[in-house]
């Protein structure tokens, strides 16, 4: 119907074709921008990919190849990359009683060292939880064992525990009534009398475990301090009003809040302690019953020149560690996520 103005209906803009370059979000222009972004992202991560490939992937593949070959330092240059593959290296590893002894020492060192580090870190975090004058300085001092160079730390402990002029034996013989100085780092075991029974104590192993706990506890201290600061104060206030004692507040209020953090710390510290080499090698050289698998691998490579055997031991160590971590992720990680 005409409106009498002589004008027809207002023209409508044509709809763009779905394949037209003018349609927003589509077309060659959009595809070119996405391709440019993808190329830019690939260019940015390519240095990291190259470093990971050269420093991680290639050494792992080379270790796998070496573990299945009878290679020694004498014939390394004459042998090719793909030589004669055999399982003799793994047979020798599993048949050697020294490997099983080193594995037991590694497990004891890892479990006790991890527990000691987390225990000391928890005690330090709880002790420095309340504000007081100079707390920041004390917290900074707590980090010294972790940030100190490992060579300086081991030298200080070696000097302190020296049986001839060490301060530990000096005060032990004067104040604690020791009959004779104790060679903490070179004595395999010492007998102590308990309720009339003589019990052998692995002196050197306990000493390196104590050093590992002392050196690693600041790491746990930082994690636990951060988690304690995030615990709502109202929970403890409510427990105090209900008449809970200090021990009960820690057991039923604070500790449940810390358990997920302690679980993560236990996994991380166990992995690092299980693969630890420098602490024990610098303190005892692996002697006096302190030879862990990492030191055994180093001795097989340098002292005996057995490249294939050392690579086989390293693979067995990695497989055991992967199995333990897989067991944790399968059995305990889902429970912690639910809690």
C-alpha cells in the first residue's frame, strides 16, 4: 500500500555471503592472521624446544642405546651408535649383591632424609608463625642451608665432625662423656648400649641423612609457612572457644590444612633425594655404608669404565622411581584431591 509520499520501502543492505572476505571472523584475512599468530608462537617456543631436545630427549635416547650394549671407555670410539644389543648389562646389575645393597641404602636415605627435612621444616614454620621483633631476619637465616654452596656446606660439616679437631667431638668428649672421638663420616657403625643390649648404629649413614635433612628443610619451611599464613584464623579461634587445647588445635585444625602441602613436599623431596649424588659423594665418597645407587653409577662409569653397566643401573633407578611415583599417583593423589 502506498503511503502517499511517493517513496517506496527503505532498501535493505545485502547480506554478505558466508564465503565472502567481508564477513567478519571468516575469510582469507582471518586465516592469515591465525597463521601469523601460530608462526609467532612457534618461533617463541622454538628455543625452549631445541634446549629440551638437546638437553633432555637426546641424552635419554642415548642412555637407552648404551644400556643395551657392552660398551667400555676403551672401545667407545670404535663402536657405532647402533652396536650389538644385549641384556647382559641388566643381568649383571640384578645379579650383583652390591646393587641391592646400594638400593636399600638409597631407600633408607631417601625416606629418612625426606621425613627429617619435612619434620624440621614443620617445626620451624610453627615456631615462627606468630609475629615478633626480628622474625624476618630469623626467617632469612633459616634459608642459609638451602642457598649455601654445596661444597662450602659439606666442607663445614666435614670440619665440624672431624675426629681429631672437630668441634662436635671436642664438646662430646668434654660434656657428653664420650670415651673416644667418633669418626662420623668414616665409621660404618658404632655400638650403643640400650637397656643392657648392644645395638649397632650406622654412623656414617645417619650422619649423611642428618645433613640432607638440615640442608633441605628450608624448602619445606617456605612451603609450610606460606600454607600456614593462608589458614583462616577463625578456625583456631572457634576451636579455642570450644575448649580445645594447643595439641588438639594442631591435630584437628592446623594439620588437616597442611596435609596436601606435606604430600606434595614428600613427593618432591623424595624424588630429589632419591637421585641425590653430590651430598654423599662430597661427604663420604660413598664409603662406610653410604653408597647409594647414584654413587654406584658414577663409580661404574669412572672407576671401572663400564659405560653400558652404568647406563643400565641408571635406567633401573629411573624405573624404580617411576614405579614409586606411579603408585603414589594411583593410590594417594585421588584421595588428596577428594579431601
